C-alpha cells in the first residue's frame, strides 16, 4: 500500500519560516505524477495549497502565492519526494499539512485520494 510521510512542521512565530518534506513510497506503478500539498485547519475543509507537475510547472493557492515554494526531488526514485518552503508565515497558515499525488486537477480539487499520510502540524503564533 502506498505510504505517505510528511515531516517538518512545528511551532513558529508570525513572519517565520518552515520547510516541509514529504516522501511517498510503495507505489505499485511508476508514473509521471504531479505532487502537491494540501492543508486542513481545525473545523475547516481540506484545501489545496500547492502542486508541482512532473515537468516542474507549479500552481499555488491565492492564500500562499508569493510566500510558499513547492519543489520536488526526482533523484530519489522510486520514492517521490516533495518539499514546501514556507516563509512569512501567518497565523491563518496554522493547519495540518498533507501531501499527495495524482494530476494537477485532482490535487486542486482535493481528491479523491486513495491514501493519506498522518500529516504534519504547522502552528503559527501571532
């Protein structure tokens, strides 16, 4: 079964930075997936944050555009590795951050996905 492991979250003051890492392994097929980050704040629906295609094109939500940067490392195949550099963090960025893969439309539409990781908590204090 596919395994998704997110890490790098923590508690940071407003204006600070964090770098999230996600490693996806145990895939049954090797395809040119897009990778993405989604987040879910307490009491809110999960929302798309950022996505990166196999070719490297990126998409961001309006809420994070200009502050977050998504990247991927193809050198660690067959595992898929994706990063999210977050800077100028705001209290409204507080959420559990998840990664997933598919095509960009699936990521932007927030699924459906077959598997989820445990996520990584990001808390931004004011």
